[in-house]
C-alpha cells in the first residue's frame, strides 16, 4: 500500500494501516506532547500577563518554548526506544537511532 493512501484512513472512514497506532491514537506522541506542554506552561514568564511557577528559573527570560520543544523531542525518542514501533512503518532502509519490533501492521478495515 502506498503511504499517502495510508494517511487518508480517517477520511475514508476506515481503520488500520501503518499510521493507525493504538485505535487511532499515537500514545507516545500524546504523552510527550502533554508532558512538554505542562512543562512549557510552568516555565512561561510574561510579566503582567502570566507567569508559571518556574517562570523565574532563567533569571526572567522566557524559556518555555525552547525548553518544551527539546523536552518533547527527547521524550518522544525515549518512548520510541522503550516502546518500539513495528518495522513495517519505517522505510525500506529501516529506522534510524531507535529499535523496531517485528509485529504486523493492522490491515485496513471498513
């Protein structure tokens, strides 16, 4: 199956395929996004508007965006390392920097 067709699973009201993950939810991505969003909100430092509990951690500089982006990337790679994805979701050359597992990808269903 061509990858671009696998991306259209939701539009065709189907389930399965290489991007289906866990009932349509990428739990690794959601977990890393939630943790990094919470960390970013706690690091915000906008005087007069909003200041998170850790807003003064960098001496008054707002480091919320770079810190949350780096945290999300590191956490997502760590979760991919701990909970590998099936080998079939990667290109023919295989994954880089992370392991994969030999489990089948769910077939497309109506």
